[in-house]
C-alpha cells in the first residue's frame, strides 16, 4: 500500500484515537481533520485504571505523507510521532512516543496492539469487496464507539455463540445419522 494512502488515515484523529485499546474516547472536539484544526480536545477513560483524562492536544508537526507529531497535554503528557517510511515499494509504520514515565509492559503491549489495529483497519479499508465494505461499516458504526472492555465482552459473546451454534449443528448431524439406524 502506498504511503500516501496510509498517511491519509491519520488526518482523521478521532478514528485513530478510537482504535487505541488503552482507552475509551468519551469526546473528541476538533479531531475530525488534523490538518485543518491543529488544536483539539480529547477526553478519554483509561481502561485499566478507569481514570478520565482531558487532553488538550496540538498537532505539532505534519509533513504530508511522511510524519505526524501530536502533543497531548494533561497530568500525564504524551508526545506521539507517527512516521510512514517507504522502502522498496513497501510502506512501514513507525510509532514513537515520549512521555514522563517509561511505559510498563502492559502499556507497551497495548501500544503494539494499537499499531496492529491501525494496520488491520487500513487493510480492510483498502479492500474493495462487499464483505470488506460491510466489515468496515460495522467497525466504524459500532466497534469504534465501544469501550475496550465492551469490545472484549463482545468478542467473548461472539466466540461462545459461534461455538454453541457449531455444537447445535453437530447435534443435528448426529441425530440425523443415528436416527436412521
């Protein structure tokens, strides 16, 4: 995927922030377009601590197709830099964050999941099949509006219901085979 298409995703800061598994976005004002509005407010609730934080954010630097640097000011300030590096027609996404404290292992894992969820979202967005369009619509309409714990509960319910449906089908097949005997 060309780096320009990847970087277009980061212009919608709200969608990018909603993909973060660390927090639930409670409100995002001025995040609709990171180029036009360089100052924004972001209110989040961290999933692990249940702490609500109001970030006053600024787009520090933006180089179209290459670099985006965002500063989130609050009690725990964060400086996030996203670089899209193209190497032999392959675009790589590089995430870098500077904060007051060194992130703990769980936070590092969540940041890796954040970048992975961005990559997965971009792949779904790039595909032009009907299933991908429906999948992207479901993600945008429902998934991104859920809290991280709500997402985990939803996944758990889907897995359990799929397993129950599979056992039901196996029961029907078993009854059909042994009823004839």
